[in-house]
C-alpha cells in the first residue's frame, strides 16, 4: 500500500475493470424473473437493482440495499437510469437496455411534470 492510500478504495486500473457475471435473478421490488446476459444489472420491468457491486460485476459492496431508479439522463443517443440505494444513498448510472420497459423510463424522466 502506498502512503496516503485508502484501503478498500479501488485504484484507477480497478475502477475500469468490468467483471461479467451471467446471472438470472428475481427482482426484490416487483418479483419479476429476470434473465441475465452478463451485462444485466437491473430489473427490466421496474428498473430497480441491488447494491452489490463496488465496480461493475465484482459483488464487493456490503450494502445489499435496493437501488431505485430516480432519474434519467440522455447522452447522445443513449439513455441512462440514475439509481439511488434505499439504504446508503449511493448513486450510480446504468445504461438503459433494449429489453427495459421504456414506458417506465419515460415515467421516471417526466416525474417532475406530474
């Protein structure tokens, strides 16, 4: 460990590392059965996920809270869901996939209009 470094804080190389995990799961928010493809990290119906990763796919987060979709961002032609953990308030950005319920994406994006 280098002086002044923080144990448990990922290095720049670790921050870029993606670990693909092909896992099926049942959404803890809406009970939908989700078939994972190795990049799936949220429910395709309600867009909730679980706070299990420090870096994508590493399963090193000790929190385990539900991550609620709270906002949507558009970057070029791609949409991203912003999720916030119900337990620790950690936020992360996830790309919207073609299998996601886009009506839910629109509802989240327009939440301030209603």
